[in-house]
C-alpha cells in the first residue's frame, strides 16, 4: 500500500486541505488517464494548464490533487495539496513512488546541443560489451538490458523515467546512461534523480523557439550541473567556451576534455577518413570506426566517462575500437556505382556545419557533394536561414526540402531556408518540397565517386505532416533508390 504522505517526502508544501495519510493507487498528470484513488498533479504546461482539469480528475476518481493553487470550491473527501512548483513536485513524487530507483543505479546524464545520443548510446554499448547490465534513456530508444522500448521525447516525463529506472533495477542493471535535454531540465523532469555523473558536450543554436534567448538556453543546461551532488563528477568540453560556465557552481568533482586546449582528457586527430579516425588519447593511439572531428569529441567524452566510472584504460581503448556508429548519426552506405550516401540527424546550424566540414576534409575535391536538407515545422524558425546558408556554401549542390513540417506549410519553411543563401551560391541550390523526390533527385544527379548527405531526420522512421505520421526512413529510401537507379 502506498500512502500519499510518503510520496510527498521532500516536496515543499504550501498548504494542505485534508488528510495525507490516505492510500493511493497511481500518479497522473494527464486527467484523461486518472482512475479511482489516483493522485492528479495539475501542471501548467506549454499547451494546456492542468488546473483547468482538476474537476475532471475528481470526477474520474482522483483521491488527491497536487496543484499550485487550491480551487475555490473543494470536494469533501478529496485531499488538496498546494505546492510552489507542480513540475518539481511531480518529479520528486515520481521518484518516491518508485522507491527512488536512481539511488541504487550508477546514473550518468549527457547534455548539450549535439552528441547526446551518440555518447549515451555508445556508453551503453561499451559497458554492455564490458560485461555489465546497462540501461539507456535516449532520443532513439529506451533499453532495459537488451529489452527495447520506443520513446517520443529526448528526456521522458518524470513518471516514465522513474518507471523505467525501477524496471532497470529489478532487471539487475548497474549503469544507466541518459540524454538530458534543455526541455527536460526546464520542465523539472530530472528533479529528484540521483546522478553519479554529468557530461556537457557543446552548446549552439537550437530550441530558441522554446527558450527566450541563448542565455536562458545555456543557463537551463547549467542548472543540471548546479544540482549535481558532491559525490558525482561533472565532465565538460572546454573547447566550447560554455564548458567552464557549466562548472561555475557545481558541487561535483570537476573534469575537462578537449582537442584544442589543455584538459584532464586530451585527444589529437592523427587521421580522418571515411573508414574511421586515428586518435591519440592521453598518449595512447586508437583507431575507431567513427568519422569526423565531432566524433573525436564524442569518443573522448566516452573514454573519460568510462575512466571516471572505474574501467581500466587499456580495456576502454580496446572496447572503443569495436564501437559502430549510432543509427542516423553519420550513417553511410556506398552503392555499386561508388556513390556514397550519408544520413545524419544534423538539424542545427552547428551540427550541419560540422558534418559538411568533416566530409569536405575527407573528400578529395573532385567529387560532387550534394546535400538534401530541411527544417522541422513548429520549431525554432530563426535557425532556418542559417542552415540554408551553410548547406549552400559548403556543398556543390544543395536541395532544400521538407523535414517534419508538422502544422506549417512546407513551402513557407523552404522559403525561410532559402533566405539565408548568399547570392553567390544561388545557382547551387534547388528546392523540392517532396522529401522522397528530393532524395531521388540527388541520387539521379550523383555520379561515380560523388557524395550525398541527407540531413535533419537521421534515425527517425516517420514524417509528420498536419499531425499525421507516415513511414519515412531516409536511410532505407536512399539505399533503395541507389539500387534502383544505379544497377
């Protein structure tokens, strides 16, 4: 039996109406899911305010209401608890409800604009290969040991997080690696979790549709490190000027990694090819199957984290050399006619520039580099012209197309992308709103030795238009087209 009073432990309470010594069945923040004897947590969300649905929750059988303002009219027999922040209260209650599973796991959070999925996934792979039971909470999937679940958010809601952490604990998982998004931090989804470590990758233009400005975006990321306990480690990339900002107020043990500046963990790129990278990490040479400067940072962060978590250096190096790229992250295929197609999740200006610069560093210059790129609808529109300018400047041909237009007009999004193209690059661009047709056109334009980059959607296997999702997998589509068009 779970008692309301027990799951309110460590929640800051303003006012209580009723007796908190009641038994509860479940916690919900969606009034549609409330059942008999549930707790309903009224959250002021982005699209709706849970306080408007308190009566509905009570009518559906809720026995307790957690809210930021107790309604003027209350119902006898219902417990009302007023808190300063419902989101924070929900997260702490979720941890308590599931017996604080993160206390008994070695939980590591990865935050930053780019690299979160690669680092968290490859840490899961590396520690699994080292013989440990591991868990993963990422953009692409949730893994409890080898058991796989789909996910819809980079950082799930706090109830979902704790549910899976509890399942991991029951399954004997020791290490869990988790992507921590700015949305997740800002919406208090990670409150109440006990992290053993936090990793900062980098910070660039993204999510400014949600955050007021870049400073707020940065400070939200910093809040994650501010909350780390002194027993944890904070590992940051100091080649990014925001790395040291993350460390300013943290109580955690501070560690740094870098390619260009002095750091606790340093690496140099000795060779950079389509087949992989030759690196020197803390004076040890290492060949990895991952490609590009950005992946050199990812590999270094993984090495440093594994070291901080207690693995032996030689074992880490050996395991790193076996790792494969993550789905949709510089995932490439070479056709029979020697056309290279690369699919990458690059959906920010910085990520797109990193991928294109990597390709241009590796290629001889005799090949065409054809980039297919779009931008998501109902998201940060200010990055669209920047991405158009980067794609046109760093490619021999750029095809602008749809990503996930959602409720926006795809043509309008493409026009905003085109607005960032320099006049000298106009002739290098083409706009085709149908994404499959855009990829097909790129394949038709390519000749032996040429390179096609399809950016923006990466691992996603759907396209979202006007609220409807249809099957769409960039990697499968380009593979099929190259086989069909280049027999």
